[in-house]
């Protein structure tokens, strides 16, 4: 805890200076991007692990980069 002495005209004040991690504003500013990163990581994990090998629709065959519909 650091005390900062501020002199104004005829008045002297002692103001308590707290470290940045004990203040509210840095955490509010960090929380938005942190939530976005967590959401992005969850979305990528879901896409890779749950939906990576599902076909676009039934009756479609992929040959290289070409997608063809199978005649029934």
C-alpha cells in the first residue's frame, strides 16, 4: 500500500494508491477479450471434435476436391 501526498492550494490529502491488480477497471477491461478467447476456443473444440467428419448431406461423395451426388 502506497500513500501519495497531494497538495492542493491550502489543503493536503493522503490518497491510497493500490496495485493495478487490486483495482476494478483493469479486470473489467480484460474480461471482454478473455471471454471472447474462451468462447473461440470452445467453438473450435466443438467444431473439430463433434462435427469434423459429418457429411454435408446423404448421397454425396467427395473425390478429392470434387463433390458429386450419387445417383440412386
